[in-house]
C-alpha cells in the first residue's frame, strides 16, 4: 500500500499538489464558450497589479474577472472545504464512511433552499435560508444526542441520520407543493449542485467562513488527531474531548453549510477526497487535512472544468462528482480495505 | 503516588458499582487488580482516568487531589495503556507515539524537538524503534501493545494504568509484556494493571488487589492475598494455589480444579 513512509514525502506531495493547483487555476480561465487567449488572461489579471496597456475589450475583462475568476476560486474553496470537513469528521467519528453531511447539514440546507424557492426567491434569500436550516439541522442533531445520549458519539451519528431523514421528508413535502413548471425544476437543479450561479459576492461569503474554520481546526489539529484513537484514550492523554468535539463540529458545519448554500448539494467529494489524501500522506490529521484541502480543490476544479468544457447547463456538478466519486471510491476500497477493517 | 480513598461510584443511586474502594500504588511498584467480569474494574479505571467523576471519596496523584487537576496536568502524572486501540486509520507508529505528547503542547502550537526526542526515547526503551514508520494496522497484537505502552511512556508520567495488558496476546507476547512491566517498575514507574490471570500476580506484581462486587475483598502482597481460599471465593470456582519448582526458582501457580464438583 502506498502509504507515506519516507521523511519529507509529505512536503513533496504538498508541493506537487500546490503546483498542479496553480497550473490548473490559470488553465481554467481558458475554458468556456467565450475564447480568450492565455496571454490575454495573464495580462488582464496582471493589469490590476502593474501597468499594462489595455488591448482587450470590456467583455473579455468581465468574463475573466466577473465570471471565471469567482467560479474558479469557489471551485477550489468549496472542494477544499467539503474535503477538509469530511477528513475532520472521519477522524472524529473514527469512521471511513463519514461525510460532511453526516449530521444532517445538507438535508437541512436543501430544505431551507427549497422552501424559499417555492415563491421564487432571490439568490440571497435562497442562500441565507439554506445556511440557516443547515445550521438548525446540525444543532437539532447535537441537542438530540445531548439529551438522549449524554456524550456518546454513536448517538450523535444516529441523531444525524434521524435529522437528515426528517428534513428530507420535509423537502419532499415542499417538492409536492412546488409549482411543476417553475419552482420544482429550480429546486431539483439546486439540489444537484452547481457553481454556475457563483459570483464575486459568494467568494466574500465563502472565504471568511473557510478561513475561520481552518484556523480553528489548525489550532486544535493535534488534539483532533488523538480522537482517532477514541475518546477515552484522547481524554487519558490530556485532551479536553468535549471542547475538541464541539470545535470539529462547528468548523465542519460552517465549512459545509457555506459551501452548500452557495453551490447546492455536491455529493461524495467530502467522503472520497480524504481517502485519496490518506493514500498520499498518511492518516495523521494535520497532514491529512492539508492534503485533503488541495486534493479537494483540484478535484472539484477539474470536474467543473469538464462541465464548462462540455457546455454550461448540460451536467449538474453534484451529479458529476458522484458519478466520478463512486468508482474512485471503489478503486480506493480495493487498495485500502485492509487499513479500514 | 496513587492513593485511592473510599472511592464510590454509581450509574443509578440504588445500584452502586464501586463501594468504598481504597488502595494505593507506590513508586516502583506493580499493583495487580484481579476480579471477575462485571465487578467494577473498568468503572474504577474510568474514574481514575477522569472519564467519570467519582460520586464519593477521593483520588490523590502525587499528593494532589485529582478532581482539582486539569486533564492536561493529569496526563502528565498518569498515563493509560488501553487493552487495544480502536484506531480506524493507517497511522504510522511514530505518529501514534507522538500523540502521547499532546499534553505538552502550547495552545495551537506544534511539537518541538523535545517531543520528538521523548517519542524516540520511549520507543528505544521498549526496543521498537524499528517499527517507527510501520503502519499500526500491519502490526501483530504483541507489537501493537508495545506501541501503546510507548505512547504512555512518551507522556513522561511516572504512573501507568494498564487495562489487561496481556489480554489477546499469545504466550510469548504475554511473557514479553510482563517482563517489560517489571523492567519499567524497576526504573521507578508505578504500575496499576488489571488482569484475568491470577498467576500474573505471582509472576510480576508486588501488590494484589482482589475486587468483588464493587468492593476490595482482600489486598496485600501476592503471597498474602492470592490464596486458594481467596481465589475460590473471588471467582466462585474452586482454585488451588500451589508451589512449582522451576530449574532456578520456586513460583506459586494457580490451578483451577476442573474435576472438583
């Protein structure tokens, strides 16, 4: 098995991933219906930092800066956020099948978004309602486990499943009430996930949420690591387990709910990417989280580029991540099976 | 260094699990906690580890009342070796041993060279340096147990709490872990271990604590405490303690009387 063994391997892997991400970042500007030469993309971006004579038209600049730049940035941020959130949950719950929506955040957000879409709803209303209900769902799961399960983590997982089902039922009710010509299709497409409506404002929402969550997770990175050995062992090593648990859940929820409220539900990436990262750099949380972020960003950016290359509106992002994520997971299963059991 | 006074615990007030448990473990001493399943040994360990707050009585660590210690301070005074670890992912051995240093981190800080040195020293003490970069999941049961001991040693506390260190191990690994435990106590570590093998009390321990129904039935040196009568009463099954003559020493052994009606 290709688990990292050599000292320094982590930094090699990170450097390769970072370089790949930077190359892909710039290459992504070239994809889309409106053809723009690589030199022009470079000049348009650089013109904001140094003085370059303008030879491109306004549309070109708008496409690069208002359409493609936010979409590319969001692809990286959302992919990274979902993956790091999945990696954190897998470590906390000691479960390779844990995903960011384990505690019901996606189901809650889906319900919240669809509720607003019943009457049309502006982009901002949809986002904030998704955000709100995503958090309500996780809070509900947390409260249920507090009241009925004490500190037990299995009860928390069960509560997450219950809350997910509950909000999915509510979502189904909303769907039956929705206008079949207008609201229902937009709900359905929202649920399948897309970066198509992403704009510069979304980056401004996503960026602080990501930075705050990553800072929290980074601060407690070694404490989170010990939780992979179980709560009793972590406590015996001097870790404040209840606090670290809350930190992980709050950060992961914040990451996921911001991602989901911007892009809709994007499946599988948060579960599959940590496994890819684990094969590259090993299971230790600090390395795992860092690699997960880069791999997740790459993964989502590649898939969104495929969508943009095929043509806007043809394939929903969340569907494609599942379509590609599931076979990748099967391949990983054959490679890493021994390590999970 | 570990003093347990009148410790009491219950999950439901009408059904006490621990009733006035008192004993102590001294520096350089190995205490062996014996008792049938369901007698409260695990609950006692959970109380000692701070996972459950005692309902009554007190636990003193190096003269400090444990209920006044933070988890971090406690971890520097007392380390725990679980029976087996539920690590779900392919951690490397050195990463697991490094976890034992978490109590020495400054908030948000990274590990320092002293931490890496402590990890190396712990592994060297147990002669498992060669396992450092191996994946924990690929190790044998005996090797895994050694890694968990190393993680406890990396905590640099003088007291080790071991939950059935010889369970699930084959014969040679049981011997190996007992030798390790004796070796550690000779270096000054105080050790409290639970066991289902009363023989181990004679082989390795200075003190035996026999627990039944949430009470300490009898305690003392293995010679005093582990007798035919006490074991028969403890396990409610006829046991005879006999003396065996090996080629260079006399050892007491416990023999269950299977033929006895």
